[in-house]
C-alpha cells in the first residue's frame, strides 16, 4: 500500500483495491487520516489516476481536493491551534523531556505533534501526566503503537468531514476508525464501523458494526460493511 525510499512499509490484503473501487462507485469516498500530506502521498492506493476527489489529512488540519490542499481551510486550523494558547513547539519540548525513550518528536503540518517511542522503556505514568497537561489546555493525547499524537480538540477529523459534506452534498455519513482521534468522527456519523483492535476497542466505543477481522485483515471487513450500508441508499 505504501512505499518509503522504495521499500514497502504498510500493506493491505489483495481484495482491498477492488472493494475500494466498489465503495467509491456508491459514495463520495473520502480517506481520512492523521498522516501529514507528505505521508498521505506515499499511499500507492491513492496515487495517480486513483487519487480520490477529496481527502482529509493531518487529523482534519488539511482538506485535499484532487490531491491539492485547501490553503484557506488549513490556515483556519492553524488559527485554532493558536487559539488554544499552547505552542506546538512547547509540546515537542515536553515530549522530549519525558526521557531518552522518546526517540523523536516533531510538529506536523503546523497543527499537531507526534513522537516516536521506544516502547520497551516507555514510562506510562509520564505519558499520562503529559496527557493531563494537554487536556487542561484543550488538546487530546492519543497513543497508537509506538507513537503518541497530540492535537488540539478543535483540529479533528469530524469537523473536516462535515466541511466536505457541506461541499459535496451527501445527507448521510458513514465512517470507520480505530483510534481515539477517530472517536468524534464515529460518534457523529450516521453509520460507524470499527475493527476489534486499537484504542477504541480498549475503551469499548460502541458502533453500528464491529467487524470480526483484526489487524491488516480488518480492512476488507470494514470496506464490506461500508459497501453494504452505502448500497442500501
């Protein structure tokens, strides 16, 4: 699915491309990701003539039309970050200060911060304390594998999804996700799907369909559920 420096670094099962085409024929299909624009562009499934008409990156910080970011939308999200009173660079400093088990930390697309951890040595109470500080400032902390993400509550996927819906006209929204950063989107959608893994499985987020597959195999299950729902009109 994704190449970095010529090497494949993430994967889907073989049936996923055809399922994506089927879903796109039934709906306004919008990839929604916490990935930066640069990271999103590494995804081969959405490259070239397969580029979706709309996409959302940077946890809602970017809306892309035919692969091109909407500058006005992005600047409005940067304004939301500024409005929290927390400088993203301060978040980076606090992440780095947690310990040498934080391997790197950086500001992404001006609207959120993420860090890469050495999970064997990571200090969970210190991460929780960082989350408390961020929460007091209106930010959300999310742990996903060996990464932690920090984003202002106002820079989130559901806000961007609603903007795309306003621009494209659908009256119903179906959504899928597995992380805390997806939760508001799933709660706001008319139809929500998730796999039995990730942060949302830990907290027990209720959805309309909980697919049976987990890991990389869950992609096909999620798409099949979305197609069945979209096909009902």
